[in-house]
C-alpha cells in the first residue's frame, strides 16, 4: 500500500511497517499535509515507560497513564487533538520488542483495536457524533531490523 493512499483511508491496515532512511516518514507525511505524532518507544524499558512516552508524545491531558486500559481509553478519546486523521509514527519499536515482546504484542493489539474503533462512524445523535476517521500507525524501522510479528509493509 502506498502512503498517499493510506493516510486518507479509514480502512485497514491500521498498522504498517516501513523502513527508515532517505526522507523521514514524518517529512513524507508533512509533504502530504498530514500531522503525525512521533512516539519513540526505543528507550522505554517497561510498559510503564511506554505508557508515559505515549502520554507525552500524544499530549494526553492526564497526569499519568497507569495501565493498558487507561491507554486504550485515551486512544479512544483523543478529543484534545480535534482529529480529522490520526497518524502515529512508532519509532524504536524493534528495540522495545526485543526487551518486552509481550508488551509490544499488547501494544499492537491495542493500536489495531483503536484503528477499528476510529474507522466506524459514531451516529448516536449526540454531541460526540463523528464520521469515520483515518487512524494509522507507522512502525519505522531500519532495513536491518526485524519485527517479531508479521506486519504489512508500506510501499514507497
């Protein structure tokens, strides 16, 4: 799948991997007029470090994200961003997955579920109604790095 096709799509895949190098993914997204949130989990040692990294990078208005449920709720809300699209560049994923593969798998599951939720319009007749919103996570990795799970690749 090509980047320009993915950014405006509210469908799957919600998580893709891409090789870093050349023009950064963040720059490529900017050239497409897309805001990206860079979440570098490469230095996160524990899932709690990972929660804090997400909280800071996504400018979450909470003092802390204490567990998976709290991160899930925050990613389901994101009202403070007023999003028309949500694009997260996940850097350092290979390093974190080597340290804590179980938490990395849990993170991917949570992010995929968040993508599925944002892909569905909300039509409850309430103030929070919204159209489907594209939600994509781009796992940036070096060409020599391997991820422990099969994740679709972004084509250049």
